C-alpha cells in the first residue's frame, strides 16, 4: 500500500511546476539570459499571489518528502 505522502509529493510537485511555469519574468527569451534592462522589485496583485502560492507548494513538497522518508 502506498503512503499518503507519496500522493501528496506527486501532486505538490506537479502543482509547483505549473506555478513556476505560470510566472512570467520579462517579455522575451532574451530577458531570461539577462538581455532585459527592466528591474522589477515589487510584486503586486496576481503576481504576488502566484509567487506566494509557489513558495507554499514548494514547502509542502519538501515536507511531504521528509515525512515520507520518516514514515518508512
């Protein structure tokens, strides 16, 4: 029987990946390699919410892995 932590780990990994991919940082591929001169330091609105959800899902992912190892 699989542990509940295995299911939580898989679901949180998928959600964390999706949340990371939803975050946009720059207008083009060149912005990803440092080609953009724009500097944004303040997150507002939905960007801030998406950022906070990503952190929460990453913490859930890590905690589920640790608890899954300890449960064995």
